[in-house]
C-alpha cells in the first residue's frame, strides 16, 4: 500500500490532508442536502411563450414548470398533465386537488380522440332529501360547507386510468415533483396569501384537526407553505398506486374524518369509485373539428349547440365586442342554458336526448324567435331553471413534440371546497354535492330552481359545466383550451373560440379581453369591469339588463402556429406557461 511506504512525518501530513478533504466533502454534501430540502421560493410567471417542441399552461408557474420538465424528461402530454395535476394539488390548494374530480380530453398525434370522466360521485348513503330540514326546505349550508358537502373524490382514479392507457413514464416519477413541493414548501403569492386569510375562520370552523393552511399570524406573500401530511399521502399514492388513496391508511383517514365531522362518506364509497372512459363530443364547425367533453359534463354538448346556432350568422362581419355580436351570442347562450337545465344529468342515471339537442333543424328552430336588436325574455324561453355552480375550478393545457394534446379541467367546486382538510392526510375535500339539485322544483336562496334530472342519488355523478376542449385544423391540433368558472366556463370557452376562429384575435387578446356571460336565469348579461361602456349602453338601450361582476374565468390556451407553439396564461390569476 502507498500509505504504508510513507515516513511518519509524511504519513501524519497525508492523514491531515485526508481529514481536511473529508470535512470539506461533508460540508459540500451538507450544502447539497440543504439545497435539496430548501423551499421553492424562486419562480416567475410567464403569461405568453413561443416554443418549438412542447408547452404547458396552468394556474401556477411551479406546476407549469413541473409539466415542462416531465416533457423534457421524455414524457408525453398525458404524463405532463398528470404531473401538473399533482403539483397543483400542492401549490394551488383552493382548486388544485386530490379531493375533487374532473374531466380529461386527449387527442393523440395519430389522430384518435379520447375522454376520461373522473367526476365525483354521491356517497352510497346519499339521498335526494338529505339537504332538507324538517319543513322540507333546502338548507344551503349543508351542501356547501363541512363534511356532508363532499362527494367521493375522483381525481386520483382519473390520473391512474389516464396513465394506464396513455402514460409513458413511471407514475412515481410523475408524482415525485409534487412530493418535493409539499415536503419542502413553496413561497406563496399575494393572491394565495389573500385566499388563505379570507378563509382562515372557515378552516377553523369546519375542521376537526389542525391543518397547514392556518397559522397564528396572517399569511403574506413570500411566506412558505409546507404540507408534510400531504407529502405523506402523495408518497403512499406513488408507492401503492391508486390503492394508496382509495384503500389503506388514506381511506382510513378519510373515513375517520367523516365520522368526526358528521359526514357520510365511507371506506366502501372510496373502494367502489371508478373513473370511466366516455365518448368525447366531436363535431365540425366550419373548417374546424371541435373535441370536447360529454356528459356528465354539459360543456361539450352545449358547445355543439351554441356553435351550431351561431354558424348560419356572419358574426365575423359584426366585429369583436360589437353590440350585434354580443347580442347574438347572448341569445345563443340563453337558449343553450335553458336546455341544459331541463334535460342534462349523469347519463348512467338519466336518459338525455343528446342527438335531438344537437340536431341541425332543432338548433335552427331554437333561433327562430331571435330578432336582432330585441331581447328574448328568459320567461319566454321554455325549460327549467339552472342550479348555481361555484367557480373554484382549475384547468391545464398540454401539447408535446409528437402532437399529443391534453385538455384537463378539475375542481373541488367552491374556494377550498368544503373547507374540510382530511386530518393526517393534508388535502381538502370537495363540496360538489352542491352541484346536485338539493330540492328539484323548488327555489334555492338565489331564487333558482333545479330539476329531477340532476337530483341526488347514491353513486350518481353531479352535472358539471367543465369544458376541456381541443380544436383541430386540417386534422391536426390547433387549439387546446379550457377554463375554471362554474357556469361561466361554458360561455368563456365559447367566447374564446369565437374570438380566435371568427374574429381572428391573437390568442393572448382572445384570452384576456373582458368577457360577458348570460346563463338564462337570472335574465342578466354579466360583464367584467373593463367591458366597453359603449357596448353596454347600446345593449341597455335594446332592453337588456347589464350587471358588472368580478373576473370571469381563467382561460388557458395553447395555439399551434406556423412558427411553433404559442401558450398563454390568463391575466386574471397567477397562471403561467412553460415550454421548450
């Protein structure tokens, strides 16, 4: 050995050098370990990017970066969408989720289209009168807040079904970034701080255990949110697969939380939950093919109805945000929402006349009483009345190098869902039971009615407005889009499509221009704050009632152009695009 041949003084010197080297290595490794456990506090928002290979746009910059990294590691669009969804469950807790559900539309580079339904279900012990008091009156609080408001979550099952059919990278690799974000923490934005502060009392009121979302002092931008319990839940899913959520410890924690809070969801509900493949809604609009989500989402059918009613009119000649265009689109929205309420529900429970609703002659008849410049009062448009939907949903859009496109919308319904965090598991449960009709045929506190088609039944999926959509041009992906926003999802996607396909607006303007919304009842046109006053004045002179409201939607759009891929995040939030 070399060391054995050294003289004693030299041997002592060598040992000192080796000792110093070992100390330096230890210090360096500690530095590396520290860096590997430091919070994610450095990221930037990109509202618009132009790239060549693949792109992701979502509600949070960290989640979009996760998706881009998965694409760069060789994952496809489905892999990236799954990774982004798990990341959003950490960094966007008011809508990103493990405890909710949603819909995925997927168009392959080979030209095939698929959709996956992972909407929440009513628990087995649910019944149509569960939100009525002793007098038979609906109690809105019961279906909106607390343990009784939660449907059986579908998000985890949906990601695993998508992965089994279309995934490329190992599932644990897709969940790993979310685990790191939960375990190490991330710096929250000003919007996130405001949300956590606004709902702090609700978290205290409706939770049986403490949670990471509540602290003694008010949250502020730059504070680090660490979610250790959520990290452990994600680890169980990464190691055990779907069973790591719907069985075993996580299922036990959910059932225990339900028992403590008076909920009705059980381990059996979780074990029986299944995500389902559905036939996507696919139809032609002029030179484009539209691919969207079918029931129990009403979005795809309504998109086919609205674009079908629009097609005979030369709307591009009317001009963007012209009173004539706004009035035409308002009257189309009014009629589609009337049909939605009367006929649509979970197709596993309700026979919905889909073919008749989208038939060309029927759509022509719906517009027979439309008169330019004259409102059609909603009282004269027959059908039932709509159930109000909450707006805390989130959407992500992805496209990869091979031309695979994913449009994915998920929700926990209200802001922070039911406000119930599962003790020991760290995630928020949805309040989707409020999307059912609590009492069909009777008004709720908003004066709105529901119908029998969307009444509560065990294992039934509540009707949704989520509208994940892919548009093809020359049989190739052209647009990938969707938005949160409750009932405004449908009108926001409709307007974004018209803005691009008819008014030829750049994607960024189509997303960020002020929007309007009509949902049949109440008989109002809602507009965002920045909406053109001249158009409002003209509409009011026609006889419309126009009311200003807060932001409508947060649309995420990917557009494939000659120069490559353009991805746009909505100005209304921390939405951000990433790509390469």
